[in-house]
C-alpha cells in the first residue's frame, strides 16, 4: 500500500439527516460506515475513524477512533487534522462515512497522480470532491495553523497548497453521499 492510512470522516453532526450520526444509519441491513470500511480497507495499510460522538459504536468496527482536537464540530478539516496526528504513514486518504459506494481504486488513482503535490483530490466533471483526497502527512503543521487561525473552509485551505485534481468521470456514482432520509431511501 506504500504507507497510506485511511481516515473515515464521521465527526459531523448529521444535521441534514435529522441530527443522527450518519455513519451508523443502516443501509441495506448494515451501518453506512460498514460499507465504507469494507471498500477502503483493501486500499490502505490501516484505518482511523474520526468521530466526535458514539466513539464506542465506531470502535466496535475494530479501528482506532480519534476525535477532533479542534472543538465545536469544525468540519472535515478538523477530522483530517485529528487523523494526521494519529497516523504514522507518510500519506493519508480521507473518505466520508456517508459514501458507501466509494471507488475500489480510489487510493491507487490518487497515488498515481500525486507526484510532487501536497494533495490529490477526486473530481467528477468540474466538481471536486474535497473529502475524497490523498494528503501528505507533512502538511499537518500548515493545516494546524490554518485551523488555529479560524479557517474552516476546505477549498480555502486547498488554495494554499499544491493540489492535483484527479478525474473519476468513469465512476461518478461512486461519490454519491447520503445526507438525507430521502437519499437513504433512494440508495
């Protein structure tokens, strides 16, 4: 796997799902996060789950759970920051807990494109998917400074780095995430 840790981002509040922890919501008989873990595990050396609530439920899946170090449900960047602090590999890949159909070749394709960049991010059409990214662990200090200064927007942070976007037009449906009860029913 070439030293890649997976970080499953499950640290949000699930507001659009009625305040429930999205990763633990059942889809076709098992929690959404279980689908994500199944797809991600073969692609990485180890997995960390970033969660700020229901830590025991997430730990039951057999992976370490790391909460945000930055308080107040600060978003996916806080989850990446927590994962970078806990990971011991030179690269981490982030995926959200509510995207059960993520590509089986996500890490491979992002790794091939990374080159000398800080970060490789998946995109379909002209739409980047910033929570599907491969990140060099060396950006941790830069990210911490951004978060400490009050930064929260992922695209604003990305604009300060060397980023390559990687087309996944052939797998556009793989990035479908489930944010609402309606989307859950459709899946």
